[in-house]
């Protein structure tokens, strides 16, 4: 990083000088990383103690047949195309690409078109496979 020299000496890091003015003591890189690591660890531990909000979903064949369309984002790659998910009684039953999305412009890539099949497809792997009795 380039720093402007004043009187032949480059200015010190701005973050450490700001933290020093707030806390009254200098903060070096090692102390900053230790304290931020403890803070992140504490937040992670606190979030792990909370109970989840997941509920059991009914099978796609059950229910009254009312389908709700929910706008969502495809998480299969880093593009983030918009997907219109069709949900019936809390179960994802279908999907369509969103035509108003500036990213996918109403189209699906191969990954996005298959994203529902990973969780609800007939051919998905439903149990761990183990190779046994090979001679």
C-alpha cells in the first residue's frame, strides 16, 4: 500500500491509531486478531445454542393442492439467478426461472434447472453406499 510521506516519514496505519484513540492504548495486529477471534467464537457458540426453526414437511401428494410461488435465489453457483419456487404445504414441488431477473433474463442454466432434483429427485442418493464382499 502506498502512503503519503510527510516530512520524510510515512503516516502510520489509520486503524491502529483510531483504535488507540478510542481505547487509550495501542493495539497491535496480534492483539486485534486475538480479540476478534474470541468475539467471533463467542458469537458462533451463542448461535449454536439457539434452537432451529425447521419443521417436518409433508409429502408432495398430501395437502389441499394450493401452490404458492415464492421468489428465491439459486444457490448452485456464485451468480445468484432468480428462481420462482412453487411450494405446496411447505414442500418444494417445482420451479421456474424469473423473467424479471437481470442475471438470468428468464433462463435456467443446467445447474439451476437441476437444483430441486438434488433434494427431491427420484434418482438421488438416499443412504450411504458401502462396497462390501469384493474378492
